[in-house]
C-alpha cells in the first residue's frame, strides 16, 4: 500500500450563490449576493463572481456592498435549499468512497489513495459529475495532507484542479499572502504584517522568533503544516461522539427575524439529526445554545421521558427549547446538542404500558414460548 496518502479537498465555488442560480437562472449574468436584504446590520454571506469584480465579497456589510455596486441584487438566504444541494454533491462522492470528512456544508476532504484511477482524472470526473448533475461548480485540491489539499483548492477558482506536493511548498505556498494561510485568522494576519511578515514564506522564516506570540500549540501547527508533516487522516467520525452528538454554526450575518432564526435552527439541527441517524442512535437529552451579537451565550437543556430520532419529534423538541431560550435579540450562533444517547436495537416491551395491540400480540407470543420451554411459573409479575 502507498505510504503517501492522496487527499482531495473539494470546495464548492461561491456555494450559496451557485445554489441561488439553480433556483433563479435569470440572475446568472447579473451581480448578486446572498445576505440579509432588509437588515441595516446585515452582512453578505457570499457573492457571485460578477459581483466580486466590483469588489463585493463575503462578510461585507450590505451598505458597503451597495456603494461598490449600486445595481447589486441581494437575496435572502435559503439554508434548507443549500442543505439539499449539499446532500446531492456528497451523494456523488459517496458512490466512490466512504472515506469522506465533511468539513462544512460546501466542502469535504476525501481519501482517494486506493481509488484505481489517476488522481487528476478522478478529480476531473468528480468535478464534471457535480457540475452536470448538481449544477454546482467546484475546485479540487490534491495533496498528501489535509492542509495542503485545502490550500490547493483555493488556488484556482472557479472549476480549478490543483496539485500541491510536499516538494512544492516553497514554490507554491510560501509566495502566498500570509492572510491566505488556512488557520491564520483575520485578526492575526494584520498583526503579522505590522511585523513585516507579508507572505507565508516570511512567516516560516521568522517562526522561531514568534513562538511566544503564537504559543506552543499554534507554533507546532504552523511548523508541521509548512514542513509537510501535518495530518493526512481523513476521519469521517472526526466531529462525532457517542456520548453526545451535536454541532454549532455561526451565521455570517446577524439573525434578526423569527423566520431567519427558525431557518438557521433547522440548518444546524439537520446536521445533528443526520449524525444521530448515521450512528443509529436516539437521544433523551436536547440542548440548544444561542450566542447573541453582543457575545453573551446562553444554553438550555431538557431530558425527555422517551428517547427519539424521529425527524418530526427531533425538530419539535429543538423548537420548543429554542422558543423558551431566545429573548428576541439578534443572534450570531446557534448550537444543537443531543446527549444521553442509546443505540437503536431490539425493542424492549414494557409489560405495563403496551402501546398497541400488535405489541401485545408479540409480547404474548414471547411469553408463551418461554412458558412452553421453562414452565408456567417461569415469569411472574413484579410490584412497581
């Protein structure tokens, strides 16, 4: 077996905008963005490539975007539709391998080391199928580590395929702006530039003198990634836990209305619900977390008498908790967590609370079978 892994990072190009073009083909040739249309505090979650030519980008305020492009069309987010589009492109990937780690709604790492096809040809195949069948453009990075694959996928957009090997790091990664390095935040890169560190290569050369600035953990992360020693493990279970399953998501624009809040709650809940189903689990305890735009975070939990992974019941419980927690303020983050889990297996019948006649008939058959084998006194009623 090849000791060097072949990792793909598949990144949908301007994903929300691409999804909106599926619904509204007539806007493809016009500058548009996705964001909170009627909110003064709203920011854009993404823009199409035409709008980007005017300088309109994600995380830009609606007012600033309209100054740069007065004829900009701003569309409200439709998270449920984005989830459906995400499922479609992931379904294509799962036809070839289950070694898939979904990093977010619009990106995934896959390990293609054992795929019997040249990596570039396989990337072209996946890219074409996703475009033809899902109407979604994508870029694919090919590399021996997750970090390098992620960096590679950003190099050619839209519809690019880029290979970055370990020996390519100095030529392809080091010349990039330090703000382009995955893991360096928007607050950190300006501080680095104040220190004269403009490129990723500058960062690597001066990394030792910045050890106290970053701390040991971040220092080791940067050093290992830029030396090609970072993780090459695609872990489908990276974000799952059998003691609890959940996730949280930050909205790029503040959530200001009840409609937006429920839509985002459903988007976050969908991810948690799918993981419960994937691992064949039911949950007794539900927890909802809300972070407001003024950065205060609150959570509320409730343990129910019966466990569930029924879809309607799951979302009813989420909504019940959310409604009792939300104070009406603008929201930045929503989290949905489940715990006190149990695996779905053989049904245990409660002799004192039979739900229906069919259950009673099954139970009687089981009791009769035991009595025939072990005698009529083998089972006796207990006292509760």
